């Protein structure tokens, strides 16, 4: 039965109001509402992943290998690009509007009996609702396991009421510093909050200052720790993946290590007897999954008429800017030409390192302003860009990416790289397909 549009619109209005109230960093509300639903997050094995960047890509890699092994896999990620249901997937099928409406109605009814809807500071947040939606959907579907991406930080993130089979900390860099701390040690401490007693931890290629914090936390909780840098010493040892860039091969190495720990390659006891029964994953399946994984807006290439190309890449912070630079260097060395680059960013802190890279490698620059309250306006973008010797043009997303416009902005054989905010990537994908992004994004 098709969902009545008016009913889903009412739900969207409710969720908009929650989103506009902002984030609330405490686990108290999540624990209370989870109890009311019988703690659904405890009814399946969980892979729990935190990190500044690469969480989504690595979760997709892990999910692909588990699914390739014949398991039913839940995947919870954020934010979404175009539609809300992208956040909650089972075997990579996004949750439809009818299912969202049904489950959210139950969640709201229960939340309203526990919390006062008029007490906005103490009522569940948008992200808490989305997290609980995923927990309940996965439990009802009886998934064999769930791969969960932390929304922000780790310690007080709403996903952190799970009892995971493995905790993954993929990367640590400077982002959301106003909430997570100004130093790598402070940020790492927040990420390390997902570590549980006796549960194995897999770490990506982390800075020394950060890894010391993770090791200290793991030691305090008797949690065995596995570092990707101990198993992949040089880039030539990194696994191949369908996602572009050396940094994605590093992500693939972390995912590969996670899967090896899950299947029991390294003896450790967590008090659970799940992995030996469930996670039977062959090397062939892992390597095949890494080479076929699909994760949009990560150096995603789209062919256009007349030999033109669009590359969509969400690089929204300093660490992402370094990954973008690596991809641009590789692209220019192979194609012997500079691309046009369209860029839109949320906040000066993120704009400065990104625009430094953009003006270094672009043939010309299109400045965009995502439809987000924190988006940097044209004046702010130009100020962060500084002195620039190449053409710079202010544009709206539809000016470039509407189907009838996108090819006209490029010369024959030209390439346009669109980079910056993940929210911008969603707007671009919606414009290209002629659909509309729902704007139900997180608002810290």
C-alpha cells in the first residue's frame, strides 16, 4: 500500500522540528526508550565504527563482505544524500517511506509516554529517533548482524548503547572541535568512548598522539587491540578496492582487518560465543567485496555527453582535503589536464584547507552555497579562497547540475569535480536525477 503523501509530510514536519532543536549529547534518553522496546540493539551482533573520516566507506566495505558471505546485514550510516531511508538499509536496500512512517509512529507514541513533548531540551533528538528506528527495524528483520556508523564523536553518541562484537576507530583528525575538543588527545578520548570491556578494537592509521589514547583505554578495559599499521606496513600491501585513492586502500585495509578479527583469525575472548558461529568469511569473499563495493559521492565518476565527466567527491574537512589532493594529483598526472572544480562548504574551519587545495589544482572554480544554515556564503568562500589567479564564478547548484545545464558548463572532454560538504553532494545528486533532496539532515 502506498503511503499517503500527506501522512509522510506530517512526519517530515515532526522530524524537521526535532532536527531544528539540535543535538543532545547524553545516553539517558536512548537507554530509556530502548528498554521500552525490549533493547532491540542487543538482539544481533554489532560492528560499531567511529572516526573523523572514512566511517561510511569502511562500513560499506564491511557490509559488502558480510552480505557476500550470505548474511542478512543491517547498515546504519549518516547523513543521507537524498532520501531519509538511505540511513537504514538491509542488504543495501534503503528503508521505504511506508516502513519509516509505520516505525516512526510507534516510536513517537512510545517516546511521548516517557518524555514530555513540550519539554524540548529533554525530548529525544532527531538523530536519537533515527538511531532507534534502525535498532528496531534491524531487530524486526532479524538481521544476522548490523554495521553501525557513529554519528558524532563516540562516547555520548546515541549509537553507543550497543554491546558490540567489535569496535572500530578508523581515523582521528580535527573536526567538530567545538564539541569534541581542540586537541587530538581530546578528540581521540571521545572516539575511544565506544570501546567496551573485553571487546576487540581495530584501529586505522591513526596519529601517534591519538593511538596512545586508544591503547590506554583498551588496556583499562582489557580490550584486545589490532592496529592496521601492524599488518600493512607499506602501501603496496594494501588491498585493492573499487573506491579511488590510496586513502581508500587504507580504508580497505582496516575493513580487511576487521573482518579477519570477526572470523576469529586472532584468538580473543569477549564473553560471547557469536563470531565462530556467524562470521565465516573467506579471503576470496573479502577481496571480491572490496573490489565491488559501492559508496556514492566518494570520487564517484559519472559519464556525460560529448566525452565529458563529472566526479562527485565529499571532502568536508582538513583530512578530507588531503585525500582530495591525492586524488587530484593522480587524476592530473594520468589525464594531463586540470579539471574545473565546484565547491561548497559548511564553515570557515573546513573551507580554508579545502579551498587551498582547490585553487592549487583547478582550471577554474565554481563557488556553491549548500542549502544548509551553516553553509559558507559566497563572500565567505571568496575570503577563505584568498588571492586566486584562475577564474572564479558564483553559481547555484541548478545553474550547473540541472540535466540541461551540466554539459554546457564544460568544454568537450572536460571534467568537473564537485567537492566539499556531503550535504552539497546530496543536492547535486538530486539535481542530476531531477528529484528533490528532503533536507532532513543532522544539525549539531
